[in-house]
C-alpha cells in the first residue's frame, strides 16, 4: 500500500502547473466557440444508472464501464459517454420545446478499456448537441462548429472525414451478405484493411451496380462528382440512395460555411456507437493516432427516453487535442496577469491591506513572505511559473 501513495492507477494522471493552465486555456477557447453559436451549457452527473448506457442504446460495451452499487442495490456507472446523458436530460427537461434545443458541455468520461496501452481511461470531452432539427442545415452547423473549435485552438491542418451509418448496412442487405461476412467487412474497414474488403467483394455474386457502390468504400476522399454519379447508380436501393443524398446535401452546406476544404467524404467510416443513424464523422490531425473529434446523427436515441426527436452532436477529446497541439509545436498563449507581492515581516499588515484592495478591484495577488536566502531571480521565476505579470517587493 505504501508504494501506491504517490502514484495514480493505470489510465489516469495528474495535470498540473503549466500544462494545466494550457489545458484550461484550450477548454476556454472551445467553450467560447460553442457559446458563440448560441449553445447553452448543461452539466450532467458523473454517476448514472447503468440502463442509461444499455446494450440497446449501443454506447460503450458493458465490460468497459466502471460499475458499482448504491445502498439500494442499483447498478451505477461512471459516465462513459456524454451523448446518452444529454439525451436523458433533454427528454426530461425539454420535452415540450417546439423549437430546436442547443446544448454544450465540458466534463470527464470514464472508459475502462485496455485496447491500447497507455490510453487514458479518464478523459475530458467538450461537445455540443443540436436536438429537434433533422435538416442538412443542422448537420452543416455542427460541422462548422467542429472546424471553428479546432481552429480556435491553433490547428490549421486537420481533416473531418464524413460518412453515413446507413450506407454499409444497406449495401450488405442489398447484396444479401451473411452476418459472418458482414462482420468481417466491418472489421476490415475498422482496421483500414481495404484490400481485405476488396477481396471479399470480388467473390460476391452481385451485379455491376452494387460492385461499383461497394468500391466506393475504399475511397478516402470522395469527390462530389463521384457522389452524384453514385446516386444515379443507387436509385434501385432506397437506403443507399438516401445515404448518398444526405451527404450531397451536407456537402452543399459545408460550401456555404466555407469549410469544405476541411471535409473528406468517406463512405467506409465505421462508428462504434450504435446509436448513430445517419451522418457520422471523425476529425484527425498530426501528432495523435486517435480521432480528436467524433460525432454524428442519432435521430432515434431520444425515443429510448420517451421523446421522439432528431438530434446530432459531436465530442472533442480535449486530451487528444492537447497532445496534437503540443506535438505540432503550436503555442497556447496563457495570459499573464496579476502580481506576486513579496513582503517582509514588518510590512505584513500593509501588504495584506494592499493585496485586499487590489483584489477588490479585480487584480490577482499572490502574497509571499520574504526569505533572505532567496534571490530576486527566484521570485521572478516563481511568478513566471504561476503566470503572474509582475513582482512587487515590500521589504523595506
């Protein structure tokens, strides 16, 4: 037990000093962006009932949740995902709203996953949810918020890959593929093994139209012209056509917002959140192997909580974003303000009175008693570490 006193469990860590200040600054940039779009803050509890994240919803596998019991014997979990929590809250508090509801949040999620070594089990997420609007305009607003949020943190080189959760299942159904083969295709796509997908498709006894539509799964950046051509070939398949039509409408919205240069259409995207039904997307940049943002449309999730409304949202993994910003050597300017007021024993009363007056006027003041064995540089360095703008001595 003694060996554990100064250590944290695997998958969690302390964040302190300059890194903590930079993370808070980054979070403020993200939050300010979401609020600028008219989104309202909401906080949901870190502890929820297990059924909020049930297998039926398809959020996070039960084995990856931190589960425990309350004194009545109810099974509780540490929140592994924000979206079902927001959906529960919306169904409870916004049931009668006739207009779209726009919510944003900042908080931590907890996933006991061992898929990747050194992957954090507690991570900070910042996100937004747009409830009550099924239009492509809502999809476009969400993607514009994603782009503006990432740019607010200094990122310029990133891509948002956009797909549709309906496309692959509709292809599989149209081709009458068995569940085993379908699962194999999905696993190949999840691992970016496109050759494996092509090998399976080549063996299928399907018409040329479907073969062409299957071939689009291998494209990392589908052009709008190819998408339009694919729609013509998909007219016989309603769900496939709907998926392509949704993406075409969304791409038009990204052009209006002027963010199309950040968008890549990718029909082979596979989401591990089963509640997504419609447009899905993920954002990537240099310096991290994980997606820094994920999201999509979940039009049926709120019905699980008794409210039939469409919805779309996204979550930014702040810790992954921090790692990317750091590795790209993007400076996160932390504002230096306030003062370090160093006082001698004789001037303690005067120093306290001065500090109190300055704090009343909005100035941050760190009081520190003078130590003769320290040099002026020691105090200057101390102030710099705490992002204090100046050092004032009252030691006469």
